[in-house]
């Protein structure tokens, strides 16, 4: 029996080689929790396997585990695609258990955190809810990663809930202690405001939104983003070749403008697709993906092509930076809201943007 086996995560068009992608991620997280050795393939790499003894290039984002009778049986029982490796492994980083905090204070909204919790549970990521009082009392120091989901505005509610003490503790965490993952409103929070009247942002990173707190200038709808760094771990399993785009749900997130080159752009807003206006409604089936359906049917502030071209097109949708050695990763759009068609909600490939982010922040 070979020492290692590989669970490939290759993209196959708009789907993946694994029929149950989130099931694989949950299996990986369970293995990590049991202190099994799990490696993440960081670049496309040729390996020699039982399936391809002549050598085969496996995609970045594939998982490598120590082989064994029990683990092979588990993979077979769940109908996961895998192969035993014949020879050396390389180009990997080890994944380890990290303590994840999920912010659920006044700065969040149920229509944002509920779908995110669904993804975290589907993918088997352990997490602890953290409220405004917890942050004010200094409990962030017990965690390695903080997720801040979308909320009702572009920052006012964070300050109303956490106050100065909470903001000071949050800044200390990001600067000195852990990694930050912000989505939509959570992506506004660390930005630097160009307006002295804005006391709601943390002014921590060299990026802004020129329109400050005026988030409703855009609206909600479906957009296409272009991946500017397809080799970055956030996009593992979703990119192939030199040009890559993803379709996703957008809901009034920041049009991020980079002020200094220590903030790296990972994706840009590329194209307007659809929204709930009379002329822009999608004509295809959104299946059971209720956040995508709600973004079309249940919100008054609708994105249009004119608004997209004026306020979003070409601006950054995903950025990252480091403060000291701590990572800050920001998504303007809502990957946790799932695909805008093609597959049922649980099979949304775009969920990989969430799971990849958490694995990336753990290495």
C-alpha cells in the first residue's frame, strides 16, 4: 500500500471532478479535527498514481492524506474520487485546526449570516458565534480567524454594537493576533475612509470606497467577476487556464479602490448579468437557491447595468493584504449565497470561495 493518496479537486468546466464537493471538504475538516495529516496541493503538480502510473497533473487545491485501509473505505463509501500516489509528494502545505469566530453582533443581518452558517455547516468547519459583548470583553484573543459576514449597512451598526472598546479590541486582533475574513459589509469595515465624518470604518488597510457609506447607490443583482490572480488559493478548484470569471450574487458591497500596492487585487467586477428589474430579470431556473432568488424578488434596491458600469465595473471585488503577519481577506460579493443557476444550492461550486478562504487563512 502506498503511503499517500490524493483527493483531486480539478475543475471540469462549471462543475468539479468531485460530485459532492462540500462533502469532500467536510471529510477533510473531520480528518483535520481528528489530527490526521492533511496536505493542500499549492500548485498544479504532476504526480504518479495508481490511476495514472505514467504521471498526471493534479490541480492546485487537491488534498493529500496519509493512506490507510480505514480512510480508503471511508472515501469509497462516500463515492469520492481518489487515487493512491506512487512516489514522492511535493508542492504542499499542511492544514491544521484553527479556532474560527463568526461575528453575529448588531453589524450583521440574518439574510447574510444564515446562508453563511449553512455553508460552514455543510463544509464541516467548526466555529464559535461571537457577539458585540464578547468582542468588548476581549474574547477575540481565543481565536485564530474572525469571519465578519454581511450586514444592514456599511459600518454604522458595527460601531453602534461594539463601541470604541470593541473597535479597539478588534483592531488589536487584526494587527497583532489573527486573520480577518470580511464579506460585503464585513469588507467595508477594515477600509480607510477618505472622509473625516466616517467614524465607522477601522482605517486599517490601504484601500477605500470612494463613495464611503453610500452603499445603496448600487443595489442587488447577479454580476460576473474576473479572477486577476488565478494561482491564489482563494480560487482553487474554480480556475483553469489564463482567463477566469465567476458569476455570483452581489448585494451593495464595496467598490474597493486600492490606495497602495501592499493591498493586492485578486478579482475585479467585470460584467452585469441580471437583477430584478423588469428588463433584467433572469430567464433561467435558479432552482432551490433561495438567497439568489431573494436578491431578485425581495429587495427594493436593484442593480442595473448603468449603475454597474458607473460604480462597479473595473473596481476590486476581492482583495487581500497583511498587517504584520496577519492576513486580511475581503469579498465584496456574496459567495455564500451560492450559484446563480446550474446546480442546486448545496452543490454550488462558488462555495469553494468560502472554504478556500478559511483553509488559506489557516496556513
